[in-house]
C-alpha cells in the first residue's frame, strides 16, 4: 500500500514516525511519501518537505509567510495527485491539513485518515463541519474526545490509546537507575527533588520560570531541578537561574520525573507526562493581560481546564494557576499542599489513577495502524466489487 503522511511540526514527526513503523509491521510492502521530519525519514520513504519549512505559529508569522504557505499547499496537492496513494494520513496540524483534506476528498476521492484529531473542543468548534465532510476516519488519542465527537456531533471516531502513555510505559520498563546514581550523574545532592518543567519555548520559559523558582526555593529541604528543553541552550536558561539554587538537566525529563517528589509544570503534554510518572504537580501558566485572558477563558474557550490531566479526568485533579491566579504566593501555597505528608498529595495521586484508567493500555500507533490497514483493504475491496 502507498501512504501519504503530513506532519507539520516536531510532535507530529514523532507520532507519525511511530505510526509508520507500526504500518510497516502490518504491511510489508508499505511505501511512504510525506511532509514531515527527520524521525519519519529514518523510518523510510520519501521526504517531500521538512516541517521546518512549514511550521509558522501565531497570527503575525503566518501573515508574513502567507506566500510560502500557499505555495507549500499547492505543491502538496499536486504531489498527492501525481503519486496517487491508497490513503492520505494527516497528523494534527489542522490549519494546513484540513485544507488538504478538503481537496483530497472532493477532487481525488482518496481516503483521508486523521491521526491525532484536531482539538476543536477547545477552539474553533465550527471545524466539525469540515471534518464531517472531508475526513473518512478520525483516530483520537484522548478518551474524552469520543463523547465530544460522537455524543455532541454524531461523528464516529476511533479512540486508539495515548502515545504519551505508550512512551512513559516503554521508558519505565527499561529505566533502572536509582536515585543515588541519578544525582551523581547530574551533580545533585542527596535532597529530594522538586522538578521545574517550564515549557519548550523561550516565551513560555521567560514568563513562567522566574515565578516558579521564586515560589519553590522557599522549600530548602528540597533541591530544584530544571528540565532543559532540547531547542533551548544553556545561555538562555542562565538569564533566569544565575545565582539561584537551581540545577539544569538537559534532555532527560523522564529520568527527572522518575525521581521527583513534586513538580511545577506549564500546561501541555508535560502535565500528562508528570501525572503518568505519579508526581504531584501544580500547573503554572503566566499569560499577558491576565484579566482579559481570564474573561476569554470564561466566555470564549469551550473547555473548563487547560491541563490534559483535568480534561481527561473531567474534574480538577491538579491545581491550575493561570491568568489572574498565577502569583508566586499561590504557587508556593499549592506546592506546599502536595509535598509528602500534606493533605493534597494523596487526593492528587488518587486522581491520577482515574487518568490512568481512562487512557487504557492500548498502544496507540499499533491500534491506529491495524484499523487504517483494515479500512484501506476494505475500501479497495469495495471498489473492485463495483
């Protein structure tokens, strides 16, 4: 079978590469052509365009690169038409991918599969019309999306498991380092660890890290260890941790979470990773113009929470300090409540159990690959019978 995949950013490259490996295990003749990254390229196939040439985030960058975006879209459509795959597999990246889906579905009549469904439950819910019209099969990695798509919008989807849960389980099976060795390897002392996960982008780090440090350094019986993001160099972190009691650990977040007692975490996948390692956490996310952002959260955003942990549990398992609640004193107070022996710790760990149960134990790329391959064969068989 011929598979055409489109992933427009680093996370999509990672998830698509795992899906490709699973497809190869099922379909020994699998042939891939894709817009993606180095991880997908390592699996095999033809890289048409790297996501570095596609990933424009925010209104101004998109506006400045409109000509490039339109050119990429036109070339992608032409490439799909010329190659004629058995299926087009879209991975997240909805702004670009939903336009491709419309073209492929209406013009080429090639099956369109969407892996890691667009998060329209949080923003731009109107896109459900496009999804219903242009996407043949939707594969979700978040269990609460089933009720949103099927219950609210009567659009059937497949929940295939969660890749982050897969990755954490895989790491825990292999990781055997004890706390002493971890501390020795990273030049840490013997005190228990409070982990700081301040985001992967410079603006996030700038906004969140100073308050995190200020709040956490009060707890002198603990050492503060910052998880360094892959794309951020030491010089940038030095602006915030110079002279502060903070150690920096690069590209080793899972090891850090394996040994942390508690954590301060910005929103995003990191909140779910922290929960899967059963580390009690406070979610901290500074925003510009807090009063305005708080109003938008209440009146425009479609969700009650910003962290995946709370969204999956459908209740407040972890405290979210966002907009006008993001204050050093609040961070300090909430962190104190989840340290050993404190009242909030056990309640949060029990909430994590709910999240584990909701996620299930399916291996997401394997389940998605099986379903996709089956659907493609079913479609091909139907065409032959016509």
